[in-house]
């Protein structure tokens, strides 16, 4: 596999970098480690069918092609954790380790505001995990966001500086490449590091499952990606099973 970002394609405009990367894969034109960077993305996608909106040439909007040769389908969360950690290390190098966290499962947070997100789409057949396309959006220079977005933040808003998007993309790729190497060498250490920077860990938050709204302490995440919470009992939840009700911790 080539280092992540060694082959970097810059797309002036595209509907979605994930769509483009998938098309390249299906045409046999992509290799593991290839990265596609969009200067303008007209139909970016986030988790759970949400759109990802970004101003042209202002932010990082990339897709990484990755071939998970040694990772079984049942351990997909390790890839999520590795990529999220790479994004965390990239962002915290500028903003500070203590204020940058990963909100389960893979949102990049600064304080209580969302700086980025990850969408991983897979090509799986006959129980074999052939490819992963890793879409990443990180707010870099954008300062105005749509009103319906609850809590966005960008690197420029935090630092007051403009950043070179291409240079920052290369730095991000290097951080992710390092974490994917860690994924091959020591998966359990990687999971431990992920849990060390988990948003609201050991704090009480308000969650919702169907019609049930409850307070629970965030304890960590399992190696299959389940969120561990503590009320009067310990409960585990899959992604999509619960929603956060606001992002404010409940003072105890």
C-alpha cells in the first residue's frame, strides 16, 4: 500500500469525493492510499444521511481509498478509531490536546463544537471486506455556516489565522497514515488511545433512545464500537441506537 496521500488528486468540483472514489475503484483506477481532495463539493454526505456543507476552497473535503487486508469485517470499528485518531492528532497539534476530542463514534470536536466528521463506506462481497472509502470533512477557513447547523467551528475561528488547505490536507494524511500503521501493529493500544480522548468521558450527559430520555455517564467504547454508559446499570449502545440530547454535560 502506498502511504496515505502519496497519490493526491485535486478535484476542482465534484458532487461527493466518496462518490468519485467509489467510481474510480469500480473502474479499476484506484489503489490503496489514494486520496481525492475536492476544492468544491456540491453534494457532500455525512453520517445517517445528513449533508456535509462546505464553502469552496475553504475546508478539507477528502476521500481516502484503503484496502483492509488484515482486518476482518467484525473489527470494522478499529478502522473508524484509527481514522478518528488521525484527525484528532492533526487538529489537536494546532488547537491543543485537552480541548480536542472525538465524539462517538467519529466526530471531531473542539470544546463542545463540531470541527469535522467521517463517513466510511465499504465494498463487501461474500463476507469479504475488499475496500473502504474514508470520507473526511474538517472545517479549516470557513467562518459562516448554515443556521440549521447547531455547533460548527473551524480552525480559523479558533486561531484567527488563515490556513493553506492543501498543506493541511497533506498533514492530515500523514497523521492518518501513522494511525493506520498503528492499526496493523497494536489494535488494543489504538483503542485505548481512542478512549483516552473520548468526548465527555466520565461525565454525565443526556441521551435519548426512542421515547426514553435519560441521564448516563459516558464510560468508553468497546472494540466493536458500542458506547458504554452507566446509569444504575451498565448499558451498551450501537451507533444509531441513541441520540444525544443537546451537547451540554449535566452538572453534578
